[in-house]
C-alpha cells in the first residue's frame, strides 16, 4: 500500500475504460480489495474480479495490512478461487499499535490468520520513513524483523513495503536472513538497488508508476531486472497507471502497466506475460 503517494496526476474522476486484453493471463501481485477511495463505497469484489479476468488478469494476491484488512483477506480467499492472500501489519500500523499497547495482541492475530492455507504471503511489512517520523522508527524496525521471522517460520513468501528506507530495508533483510521467497512490492529504488536485489535472489514488483512520464529512474531500474525476477501489481486503489492517473485503480488496469513494462524491457508482451505468470506460480504455488 502506497497510501496514494505519487498518484495525484491529472485528477481524473471518470471510471477508467477497460484496456485491451492481454494475450496470456497474468497475476496482479498486490492489490487491496478491502480499500476504496474518495467515498466510493466498498469494492464490489465479484465485479472487480470479473472485470480483471475479462482483460487477462485472472488471478490476484489480496493484501490485508491491518487487522480489519487481514480478516477481510481470509474471508475473500475462502470465497473466491482466483484470490490468494497476504496478511501483515503495515509499517505505519506498528508505531500506532505499540503506543496503544496492543501490538502483541495484533501480532498474535496476524500469526493465526497467516496460517490459513490460502494465505501465501506475509506482507506487506517493511519500513516507511515518509509517513512515520523518527519516534516510530524503532517500532517499525522491530515489526519488520518480527514479520521476517514469521514468514520463515510458516514457509510463506514475504512482501515488503519500502518508502524512503532503502538502506535500512536491505540491511535488516541481510541481518535477519531474508526468506527464500522475498518480494519488493511497488519497487521504488534505482538501478543499483535493483541489481543488488536481483543478486540476492529477491523478486521486484512494479506498479503503474512505471507508466508515469517522469518515472525515468524507475524504468531504468526495471530495465536491469531479469524476466525471472519481475512481477506486476496495481497496489489498487492507489498508483493508477496512465492515462487514468488520479482515478481509483483496480486489477483490470494491469494490462496498461504490463505493456509499458514490456516496452521498457524490450520484450514482446506475450513473453513478459508468460514470465509474470510463471514467477507468481513459483512464489505462491497453485491457486
């Protein structure tokens, strides 16, 4: 969850039209069906999944990053065969819960929900130094370490939120020992960070930000990622790809990002689609 960062743009409020379907189905690696924007009311999950499937996004990973979202995620993965889940406490949640004295209870519930067989991800966890000030850093880092240990203990993939915290994210992963399957969600680093993550065996997931006109550095980072380490996501309802920047995002808009990624990587769209689908299968297993 990016919290809407970088998603101002031209301020569209129209409902985006469906893009041309992809030739080979892919996975939206990270979305939030529990979150709506701008007072639009709850997301119609069945409709969102049907619209996505109609354009070649036939599976999604639903991420719940607070306790209500985690409970929602477990309910949704039980009801929809095309949805797998991830649960965690977002890094901005950890300081708040620590201050309230409820962090240990929240950890216990997340661990219980993460044990569900269709919850294949611990995440999103990580660090966010943009929205949480210096007083919250220790709680965030402790929470990140706890989630890393949980992912390893349960044998789940780890999805990481990293905002303005690249060095500490990489340092803590090295200190704790990253899980075998680790994903940098909504990757925002540069070329050198991308190369280091690939060298460490991490997967890098790219959002609609790669379609933004000013995202030259991000496209440069994407260009050095091998096909066997790349993923695509919406982070819906945030980070809506061009030309709909400013509207609420949804899994149905993934094709716009995939086509921009294929152009950056210099590969055919079907080639990238195959890689994206295969990588998700390696990470999360069968739907």
